[in-house]
C-alpha cells in the first residue's frame, strides 16, 4: 500500500522532464528575441554549456536540426507564442 502524498519514480521523472522542457523552451524564446547561447547564459548566470545541453535535448525531442527548425516546430506545437 502506497503512502498518501508520496510520488512514484515515474512521477518524479515526469516532473523533471517537464521542468527541463520549460527551461529549454525559455532558452528558445530568448533565441527568438535574437540572443545567442552565450548571451542567454550570461543573463541567467549559468554556463553556456548548460544552455547548449538543454537546447540539444529540446532539438532531439522536437526532431529539429537547426535553431530555425526548432523555432518553427515549437511554434507549430504551441510551445512558443
């Protein structure tokens, strides 16, 4: 019997993926405003490699190979407004 309020491993993984998706989409939104990955990293006080890794993960999820392709797909899917 499960304890009330305790999350399963699957719920935890889903929550992490949701947070990662939100963060990657936020990076992509900044790119649509004309910012480069390095500029985004400086604005958020994080490493440029973190921005790159999150965007690579998002591109794989979207099936995109380029920034422009990722933006177009994200707009079609409603991830960007």
